């Protein structure tokens, strides 16, 4: 039985602990203690700070993994107070991803061990957002003692959407250095900002029509000191995305083709990778996708959509591990301080996750093999 108020209180207690990317330690410690109070056989931190809880079975079959990321996009200075308005809860980070972390605890309390023919491994992982570059999931997938049967990734406000295709992401930082000087006395000397924006203009004009389902965005530009100083340094950060890894690689090369030969010694540049999420895909008719759809329908949610996205599932999918993303409820304004979730679907969302875990664990390894 789902005690809805108790579950919401748990999600809000998690939400009230700030957890910016790279600063998840306090929230992780709270989740560690919560896991300790469940029926888990083993609770521990790994080397990077992911929190693990294991419900062991007597089977030597590969484990099933259920994960949710701990971190949020909000700084530790953000006002994280919450309010309930009618049938919604408004709170920064509640849908992304506090309610999903709460679902890990709930599953650890509710799952019937006898219904599993393999061990269930629950992980509250770090560094999913932004420049965290999926650090927690990367470490997890690089250090399996045995490749898992499958991975189910929870994103709090994704109910009704099954992420089976991982959008590849390549993030670049272009930095230009020049001699700089006074805007009048040294006029004519190379400016890092002038050279940077010339390159940026060429990048922004790239034609992506031949790369279906790709995007390019110059998201940040910084540099200079004062309005009357010729800038000695400037940089921009570029976000490249594509649903296919080959397309992402081609897009990266297109951006690099915009860089000049740089034979002028008065200024120099360097370009570096600051983030990379590999693309991957699970077939739309794969057993894991089908079981997720059925679990959502059986719980009472009628409309299910197969979608792509950039999530923790990028890593296992890129490594040939069956993985999907599903949600606990619906909501909106993700990554904004007025982020909200809908209360009514939560019971349904939890029900489908529990049913999905049980159904997937019952599959043979051959039935769920990656394709």
C-alpha cells in the first residue's frame, strides 16, 4: 500500500537538502541513512560518492539496477522553499530529481524479495547534471564485477515517457589569447574578443540540414576586463548534440573546420572538450521497452511516448547494456525555481516502477539481451 503523504514528505525532505552537482555529499549521507533503514542487505558508498543499496538473492544471475541521480542544477544559494498549490507541489529540484530518489527508498522498502530471481541493486548517483558529465554513472558502468541484466533509470517528472534513445552530447570550450592593450593607444593590436566572435559567427552559420536530429548552441561567452581595454583573453562554450554518434562526430569536425590556420603570432587559440555524453539506442520493440510500456498501462496511465534525451542512460546504452528511463509523475518548469510536480499521478508512477522491477527481474538474460 502506498502512503502518499508519507512518500511526499520523504521526497520533500530530500529536496530540502541542497545538492548542486559536485556537492551532493549532504544529500548522499541522508539517503545512505534511509537505505540503512530498509530491508537492503548491503549499503555503501563507492569511490566517487554514489550511494548503493543491494537486495541480494541466492541467484548468481546478473543484477538488475535501479538508479536515480542525486544532484540538481541549483546552487547552494538558491531558495529551495516549497509550497503546495492545489494538486501541485512547487519546489526547485522536486521533479529533477528528488522524487525519483525517494522512489529508490520506497522500492527498497516495498519490493518482495521472493518475487525476484536475481539481486536488485539500487543506486543514488552523483553528477548527472551539466558539467558533472555523468561522472557517477560512468564510474558505475566502468566498475561492474558482472555486467548487469538491465538498468532502469528514474527521472522524477518523466511519467508517460520512455527514453530509449540517448542523444549524444559534445561540449567544447574555445579560448583565445592575445596581446591586448589600451583601446586607443594600442588600437590595431589583436583582441581576443574580436577574434573569438569572428570564429563564433562562422560556427553559428553552420548548416546542419544534412545532420538530422542535431543541434548546435553557443551557450556562454566570457572575457575582457573593461570597455576600454583590448581583451587579452576570451572564451566560449559550445554544446553539440545528435542522436547518432557518427553525426555527432561529424558535427564536431564541422565546428573545428571553422577555426583559422592561426599563423598570426599576435593571438592564439585552443579548443578543449569539457563534456561528452555518448549516443546510444535500445530498439523500440526491445523487451525492456515493451515491459515498461505495459507496466505504465497496467498501472492506469494510458498515453505512453517513446522519446530520446540526454540522461544517465547514455552511458549504459553506449556500452551495450539494456537501459531505459521512466518517471514517477508529471510536472513542468524543470531546471527553474518554479519547478513543479503533479500529486495525483504519483501513486500510479510508483506502482508501475515496482511492477516493472518485478517483471524485468523475471526475464531470462537471453530475453533481454541488448539489440
